[in-house]
C-alpha cells in the first residue's frame, strides 16, 4: 500500500514544497526484494525534484514532470513501512495556487490488490515571485428618486493582480440615510451569474460571496441592488477574501461608497 502526504500545508516562500511517500506492507508475509516508485506532478512540472534517503533509494528523471525511484533490496515485515521524502522546487512562473504530487509503487510478484498502490497530496503555493491577488471594489448608484420607490446600485469587484484569490470573496453591503443615519432597506439583489451566493432580501444589510477561483486576473463581477429610501442615502460595500484552506487569514479589499436618491436636477 502507498500513501502520500504533504509535510506542510503551504510551500515555503521561495517555492519549495515537501511531500512524504509512505510504502506499507499491509500483507501477512514479509517482503524481501526490490521496490520501484514513480513520482509525478499533475499540476505542473517542478524546476527540480530531489528524493531521500539516498542510499538506499536511487532516483532520477523518468520523463516530463516524472521521476523514478528504485530500491534494489528492502525487507518489510507485515505492518512495517518505509518512507521517501520528496522536495520540489517550483518555477518562478508557476501559475496554480496549489502543487499536486502523485506517486505509485510498482506491483510486486503475487500482489493482488493494486488499487491502493497510488496516492496524491497537495500543498498550497503562495506565488512568492509576484503572483499576488489584488481586488478592487467600486459602487455606482442612481442619483434621483424621480418618484420611484427604489434606486438601483451596482457593486463591482475587479481582479487586477496577477493571481486569483484563495478562499471566497465576500462583499457586505448596507445603506443609511444621509440625514440622520437611519438604516435603509435593500429590497432586491441581482447577481451577474450563478457563482454568487447572496443572503435574503429585503434586509438592512446584505452579504454576497463568490468563489475566489472565479476571480482570475482581469475578471470583473458585479451584483445589482435596489434600495428604498425617502431621501438621499449613502450605500457602502466592504469586501474581503479568504481564508484559504489550511489557514484563517482574511484579507480586506477595502470599501466603496456611493450616494443615491438625491433630489431631481
């Protein structure tokens, strides 16, 4: 049986990711002989990949993004295990937000169950060389009530960085009267696509979120709200993204405010 695990949740700041391959004898008899493990990177090839301990393992390239490790002779009692430490250095232009490393141990003579001979593990990649998510939030509201029961506002989130954010992107929206500061009710919300998930309306405050993976560089997404007010109001939206899987960090985007419902001109 082969198991693969990430040594840490996140690759180092200089792009080094470490994984561990565990090979376990889950049979009832002792194995004495050679072992071969094939290791690869489905999410993108590393600049280099090193393996240890060496000896007894001898490892080297086995094709694009693939490596082979051979142990000429090992003794594994029932229940015993041996491990290989994998250290990958990812290229500066690596695009994905995670590094996936997969391994498979070649079948030994007489082995029947081959379904547990393969395993994969992932580590988050922080893009230390400039691949950083940057989000901007803007808001525009209609200026005049003009006898209408509600005023429309559009909240737009734009991805202007070099990577998509990790974790969900959240926007909290609320409006108050300019005179007196009383809350103004948000009547409706209309997202620009099904990826948005928004809270119920009518409400004095609204929260909407969209998966960070959707916000690739250059993408802008929005949702429209209608606000009912007897007079001029200010509508403010505050944004954030995160946390990513494995941490609890939430990154603020900032806020955008716009006034609406003013007198007709």
